[in-house]
């Protein structure tokens, strides 16, 4: 039986931990055929691990997408989109494709940095990506930016932020609270326009989480392509990435990365769900 095809429109990470490398690893672990259109090349200073982002020329991005769409993807995911023009191109890619699902991971900063790559990106995401998204998967900071509110810090604030993003056009929203909310559980909130669902797992005392956000969104993408419902896809993605973080490892003195195959080969993590 032919595999479902999952396309990521994203940047590189030359360390292999995040970006398209993480996406392709997650796609394979979920039994889909993953491929990519590269939007940016990210390298790191070996001494400080500060990020250096080089944009792929717009025409080259368009050429890659032309090839990618000819292969008829079943689902498309976005990652780092470094310009407003490339964000628009990514939107057009989905609308002109055979894909049934469009997962938007609204990457705004490189992990370890604290400044938005380009303030205009948020406006472009609101205009082009969110209204067409099957699911948008922001972390707390990204959710606040998309909703134009302060970064949510409580469950009630997460719910309100998810509602605002949904009202901007996304069919489903999952706000990744992770360890950023007080308590012994790492929580995410899924919203379908009517019902909030709380997803929780035990917090992990580990810092090896490089690539977790990309991996989560890629897992959702693959699960949707394979026929799972949006809530099932999000629940399973949380379990997958929680195991990946728990069994992550230290790459060097600057970064620790997730282990993409951990859920399938080491430990299946249980995720609890609760309707709010």
C-alpha cells in the first residue's frame, strides 16, 4: 500500500535537531513519506550557538514548491517562513495543492533567541496562514503574538487566546502550554470552536527539547494524513513528543535534542484528556 505523502515547507537546521530534519524524522516514524521545500538555511556559531538565518531566494522556493505539488501531497506543514512573500507563497501552495490538511507551526524565533525574526511575519501569518489552517500549533509566546495579547500564563488566558486565534479563521487551535504553566503537569489546550480539551502529561525534568515544536506539528500532520481526527492527532502528537523529550540527549554544551524514535522504540507515554 502506498504511503501518505507529507510535505513540509520549512527551514533547515544544520544540527539536525529542528526544522525540516525534525519534520522528516517525525514523518517517517508515523509511516508517511515526507519531503520538503526549503525556505531558509540556519547555522549556529559553534562558540555561542547564536543563530544565523539565510533566506532561500524566493524564486528558488517557488521552484521547489512547483516540484513538491506535482507529487500530490496529502498534507502540508509549514515551519520557518522567513519573509512575508514566502508566507504568501506557502498559503498559495496549499490552496493550489491536492492536500486536505494544512498544519501551521507559526515559527517566530529560533530556540534560544527572544526576538521575532521579523515583526511583519506575524501580520502575514494572520492574513495568509491562519484563515487557511486546519490546525495551528503555537506555543505560549506565539499564541500571544497571533492573538495580539500578552503571552498567556494561566489556563483561562490560554483558552481566551485559543478562541481569538480560532476567530481569525483557523479550524482548530492547539496552544502548547508545556511546562510554562504552574503545576506538575505539562498541558496543552485544544479548541475546535465549541469545546476546549485539556491534554496533560507529567512534566519532565529535562532540558533536551530542541526540535520539540517542529516534531509536534509534524506528528499532527502525519496523523491527519493517516486518517486520525484533529483531536486524536494532537493527543497522539503530544504523547509522541513527550517521549521524545523524556529520552532526549545532550548534543553539546549548548543544546540537547529530542529522540524522534523514542515513542515507537523505548516508551509509549500516556496523555490524559479532559473536556473543560
